[in-house]
């Protein structure tokens, strides 16, 4: 009876899978044909999906091994950094995750209002005029109110929204598969020739095209750690690894199919010149009806709302654990409501989201740059997780792999190294300039960490952490110069 009570309101396998998928999908899948075709033709897109699939598999497998070997480390990313490399590293990870996902949620708000402009032409132009800001703010606080009702309620809505989104994607894939033409698919596969009749332009070498698509494909999988972050809310921690793998496979197949099959209906040049979201206009043309555009538009809204809920749940989880466990965040972040959610953490996150929505109104180009920079901030949490897996795999005195026979120490070490290398490649693809600029946000968090340590009566920095903090500040100063320049 007590066990049933403790599991009430927690996430089962389906809930964890829905969380993973919704966190990864967001709105990206609905404009994927255009976004990929702006960078590459058929051959290069095929290669980039293979590279991305292998690389993200290493990251997914990394999280699977860590969740199996260290099931007691709920909240995943923060705990891996904190246990492996100290409280300041834990804070660094949680802070990076918190800030970048606040900005991602603000992007969802702007996107929703921009999409609603389709139904109310001219009212929400650009998704960032004053009516849009007001509408985005109302929706943001309504979703916050929903998440504050507890995981059970928000997860139920999330499941429905995810199921609807997947159903629409299935309808889209069935439609393009029915109209698929092999000649269209192979006509200019290398994308090295100009074909004015198809609006194709030369895209450069295959390798050049592949590198250009990396930024599109790499960030599609942000959120793959969803089940790991929310493992503390899982009915059975052992289901976290299964949810991560299933979520990854579903999203990889879906993303690659949407991008590649569309090239069998329209050339990459035609897809490039389509209005966003491109899937809406593909369906509208193939169905010879505006109904296709309407269906995709509604599905996009469902996908965004589902992903929005996921990210608010996840971004509030890490600061709550950081505050409650080791005093890396101020005490207020540790407060749990009667509904079992970190209410203060969620409200603070919503305030930050609100601030970014306002920034978007006053300077939309600066807002886009901000999103690029904070996107880079997902890299440190992944990097610390990879380093932690490498660390425990090399420790032969540890009993972690003796207890867990599903993974050998050698295979875990190999996965950790391969994941680490791929994450470094992600940083390289994101441009080193933006990596430097992202350190400005890391430096802003240092005073919050100092306040938290004082509140909990704990030593602020060890010698190694002082060096780490100084490096962050120095790189942040360089980042300010890079920003100004």
C-alpha cells in the first residue's frame, strides 16, 4: 500500500517516453524539409543523418549506462557533475541548463504567437509585437499554472498532445510516400549542379554541405536527456534507460523520414523556397487544399505546447535538486509544493522566460542571437556527463559495474570517450565565438552560487574550483569583447 502511494502521480514508461519525444521534437520537425534543403542535397543529407544518428546514439547510450549504473543519482546531469567533480561543477551544469532552457521556452512562446498569426492575420505579426507579447505572456503563465498542478496532470495532457503530433507526422509521411518519385529524388542528388527549372543551385562539395547541416540536425535532439532529468519522478528508475532509447529511435526515424522523403516530391531548391513551416505547404500542395496547411499548423501548436510543458518540468528539476542536496542553489529553490513540484523554481524560470519574451519585442535580431548563444549552453551538461562516465569506468576499485552486469567497464569507457568526442564536435559546429559568449551567462551565475553556499554554511570554493571560476570569468570577459566586435 505504501509503495502504491509513493508511486502516485509519478511517471510510468509511457509518460517518460512522451517526455523524451516531446522535449526533442518541439516545432523543429514541421520545418525540417526546408531547413535541411537550405544547406544540402539528397546525398549530403543522407550522410549527415548517419553521422548524427551515430553521434546522438553515443549520447543516448551514455545516459542509459549512467542511469543503469547510478540509479540513485536522480536528476541525472546535475548529480553526475556534482558527484564526479564537486558542487561548483554541479551548479555550473544546473545553471547552464536552467538558463538555456528558459530561453528555449521563450522561443516557443514567440513561435506560438507567430503561428497564431496565420489564424488572425496581422494581429500577431512576427510573433513579437505587443499583442503577441501579451498573448505569449498569458500562455506562458497558463502553462506554468498547469505544471504547478503536478506531474500527473501535466503528463496526461502531454501524452495526448504528443500522440496527436505523432499522428499528424504519420499522415504527412504517408502522403509524401504515396507521391514519392524516384527521378525527383535522384535528379540532382549531389546538389552540385544548377537546375533553374527545379530552382536548384550548386551547394558546394558534399563535405561542405554535410558540415552545414550539422547545426540543423545536432540541435534537433536537444532533450534526449529528458527521462534522465526527470528520473526522480519515475515510478521505476529502471525504465529511464528504456524510455531514452525508445525516444531516440522514434525521433531519429521520424526526423530522417520527414527530411528525406520530402526530397522525393520536391527538389531541394523548391523546398528551400517554400514558406515556413514547409510541411504545411507540402501537404497543402499535395492535397490541393488549404486543409493540409491547417492540419500541420494545429499539429505544430500541439507539438510546441507538449515540448513547452516538458522543458518547464525539466528546467525546474535541476535547481531544486541542486538546492536541496548540496546547497549549490539558494534554499528557496528546494521548496516543494503540496502537489510535489518545485514551485519556486518553476516561478523563477517563468519570470526569466517572461524577460526574454520582452527582449524579443525590443530587438528580435538580438533575440535570435541570444537563442544561438544559449543553445551552446546545453553542451556543458552533456560534457560533464561524458566525463563522469569516463571517470567511473576507469576506476577499477569501484563496484558500479560489478553490481550492474548489463554493461562492462570497457564498453562503458568506449561509449564515454566517443560521446565526449561527439559533444566536442557539437561545440565546434556551433562556432567557437558563441561558445566564448556563452561564458558571460556562466559568469553571471557565480554570485548566485556564492550566496547559496553562504546560506548553507558551506565552503564556497575548493582550490580547483577557484581556478575553474577564474577561467570562467576570464573567458566571459573575452566573450564580451567578441560580442561587442
